[in-house]
């Protein structure tokens, strides 16, 4: 049984070697068709921690 859907991401990491000085193109794929905004920032914002549901192991 699948757990609840994951909350929206607030911070995505982009390794510096993938970016060039000046203008970069970012492709953002949103499969849920929600209004989407994004901005590049020097620091992160993780928001509140999500707690995972415990799983049980089957014997």
C-alpha cells in the first residue's frame, strides 16, 4: 500500500558545475498542473520536516 503523496518541494539542489556565468535555461516539469513559481537563490529553504510512516516487515 502506498503512503500519502509527498508534499511540494521547497528547495531543489542544482550543482554549481551545471550552471554557467550569465544566462541559464531551467526546464521545470510539473505533473500536477498547479500554479508554479520558482527562483534561484544562494541559500536553501527546507520548510517543516515531513515524518515518514513506519513500515512493517513481512516474514
